[in-house]
């Protein structure tokens, strides 16, 4: 699913199919890295699915939806557990491959911008907001799915002590709980907002906070 979606979108933006496929294979290999527990192929497949749904709900153009696919596929292609740096390196990765594939700058620039927006999860235009909301859709899943997500994120930070994890993760949860609304777009709010706030508060309560 990820490889086909990536290649189709890059070609739709004017990229060379052979280069798109080589880039896509590297992308798949990166998401299969052994140290990933949450930011893996399952995650990127979910973001692709949910961003496609939001793109349709928001009435994005075909070109914008292709940009959205490329950004969604590449947004965590570099993941070493270094917030900010991972996203910047992912943006550099997608720009380099799109350039090699022959994709024009007026498509490369917004794709890179979307990936960089996942650093602070702030945006204004519908294209960016669709990616940001899709990236957080997991928060609004069924309780069992959310719990699997939370365990997987903790596993990616296994090198962090329990005490430090409670402080760091607790701060993240507090920040997400305080956002009102949590999701930027109306479709995402309708679909995920209530469940997400319940899940986040339940996890925070498990910390004793």
C-alpha cells in the first residue's frame, strides 16, 4: 500500500516512475528499521489512510491530495527519536528524492513544508491541517488500540528511565489535553475529538496525575 501510494503520487506530480520506485523502496526499508515500535509501516499506512479521508472531506484538489500523500508517506522516514531533527531530516530526504525524480519546485516546496509542520503541529491551510490531524488520529481510536500505541511509544523510548518518562510523557499529555479543540479540522473533530480526550486523560490518570 505505502509503496504504490508513494509512486503513484510522485508520478502524478511529474516525477519519473523509476526514481519514484527507488525512493519508495528506501522509504519502506527505513520504516522497517528494527528500532521502530510505533513510527513504522503500520503508522504510515494509517496516516496515509486518514489523510486521504480528510483530503476528500475538505475538498482538496487532486494535486494537493498527491502532495499530501507524498508528505504523509515521508513525514517519519527518518526516525531516531530526536524530536525536531528527525522531521528536518525527513524533509531533506523527501526534497532530495523529489528533486532527483524531476518533480518541480512548486510541488517540492509544499511537500517539504508539510513535513516540517509536524515538528510543532501548527498550521493554517487545509492541506497542512489534514496531515497534522491524520498524524494524531491514533489518539482517537478505540481504547485497546490507543493502549497499544502508548506501549509502542514507550518501547521506542526504552532508554529513558521510568521517572524521566513520567515527567516527559506527562508534559506531552498535559499539552494535548489542554488543546481545545485538539484537532484542527471539523471532520477530525467530529470523528476523533471525544475519544482522543478520553484516551489521553485515561493515560495521564494511570501516571497518578
